[in-house]
């Protein structure tokens, strides 16, 4: 079971990529640069560059080294060291306007932002739901804040990584790593922010999970995607040898799952895992990518290494269809609208028609793909590449423009709440 919308810093990054709409530790405040020689982009974009999260807006380039983005890309929460303390503020990505800075006692890093975009969980060191195993520790300090001030300060006994908030902001979903000092597995829990006590989730039928039946995982959290209605968080996990879901532990059935999508209901606090068929999870984790349709009705998981694509019904939480494309290599990226799924890996972009789940088109790009984003009007497909972002006609693949982005690591999504 799981966590990174945001949800966590890394989780929000991968979540933004999957939805088609993020950040790094640093000590400097946001900086902006504009030049007449910089190519003007038709739409505002969120990117990760070598030194942090960035917003590309027209001809302006704004970089925010230590930050996390909201799920819709409308805002960024940033921090900067201020002596022994930390400054904390909000940036509107549509305008670049920054709120007044709030001084937080101690050293803090923004980690997870609520689906509503109003509340942030900060930790004393950089951690990530989908970024690997944290260092061992007995106590995890967490600060909950918004632009008006500190709302809660937690000292959680154990090794925890914040993932996202409950819809009512009364709880914080976390990954608890076990054992705390030498973590090798984790489970998903929810912290009641009034009592400061972490506890188990409930099942999809809203029944309490029996003692000893909480799932513990050892796999890789690859990517998270937030549903358009902001009440469901989907997280893709791979490489789960001999993993047993809560439903298997309760029933006593054996489990041996290599990949699944963990479904977390932020309103009702239940979790459910959707198993993916073979060969999902057998190939490298970075070859897998996930995207959700614009209406939220279908979730798609692609494994570019095997060429397999699975369609999941968000209503039934089951795999409804699968198909196979040509095998590929490299890191997978995906984005979807109501009618099309775009999958990129290596120097190839493929379009899947969602009516028949068949290949509709494929076309090459100049360098390996580092992200796919559809424009809000669906007339441009942005493709992250080496030190550049290009935009294309989604139907033909024809390149319509190209802008240099030095140090580009990943193209994440649309900015400005588009």
C-alpha cells in the first residue's frame, strides 16, 4: 500500500507529470531572469532543472531551488534559510507574485502539499515518498503550515515520510519505515493532527484493518497521479516480491505481486491496491509511467520496456483492458486527455487511440524524452528533451517550436492552474 498529491515533494513532481498539468533542497530564494533572446513559450510550464523547480512563463524563467508545487500547478511553496530559522512563502505561478514571507523556527524543507493547495508539511531534512529509502532515525519532526502561520508541530516517534493530507486537512498520510533505525520496508498510515497519533487506514469497505494485517512494502514507488476531483491519489509501485495486500493478509491467501497501483481515498481514508498483470513490474521501474484521462474515468499504466499498456477503470478499480506496442528502452513518460494517450521513451513518442486502445501514430524527437505535457487547449504537446522543451502538433508530431532550458531534468506539467 501507499504515499509522493503532493503530497510529497517528489510525489507531486511525478504526479504533475502523470496528470499532464514538484522540488529540490536549496538555500537561495526564488530568482527570475528574462532576456529578449529567450524564446517565448505559448503556455506556462513547470520544470525541474539542475538546481530546483522552475516556471517557464512566456519569455521569463523563474527558478525556485527549494520548493514544492500544488497539484494543479497554480502555486509553489518555497523556503530559504534565514540564519538558524527558515523563511516560507507562496508564489503564484501565473503571475510570479510572492506572498509575504513567514519566519519558521528552525530548519525546514517543504515536503508535501494538500490537494487543496492550502496546507504544507515540512520536514527537517529532504525526504521523498517515491525517492527511495530514508536514513534511519527514531524521531521525525514535521511542521504543518500555511501562509498565515504554523498550524501544527509534530514529533513522530519513528521514521516517517509525509505523503499528503486528508481532504478535511485533519489528518496527514505518511509512510512509516520499519525498522526505524535501519529501514527496509514501509507501510501507509494516517496521523490525526489533533492527537498527533499515527494509525492504520480502513479498507475499501470502510472496515478497520485488523492488527497485523497492514501491508508492508519493499518495492519502488515510481509515480503518483491525483484524480481531477482531487479526492483519489493513485501511486504506481513496482518490484514487490512476495507482496501481500491487506485483503490477502485478512483472507490468508498467498500474494506474489510485482506491480500494482495503490489507490488512496483522501476523503474516506481507505486504501485499495489494483494488481497489474505480468509483465508489469518485471522490467526497470523507470520504464513505467502512469497517466489519467482528463475526465478522471480511466487510468493508464505503460511499461515501455515490454510495450504493454493497461487501462484501469477508476470506478471499478480493476484492469479493464490491455494492449501491446513496440518495445522500447529508457525512462517512460505519459500524458492523456479524453481521447488519446501519449507515451514517450528514448527518442520516440507514440499516440494511443483510447477508443480501441490501439496505436494511432508515432514520431521521433531529437533527443531522449524527459517529460510530456499537453497544453490546456490540447493543441500542443510539449516534450522535454536535453536542455530544451519543444512543442508539437499532437496529431502529426510536427515540431511547432523549441525553447532552450539549460539544465532541464524533467518537464512536469502546466503552470498557472491551467
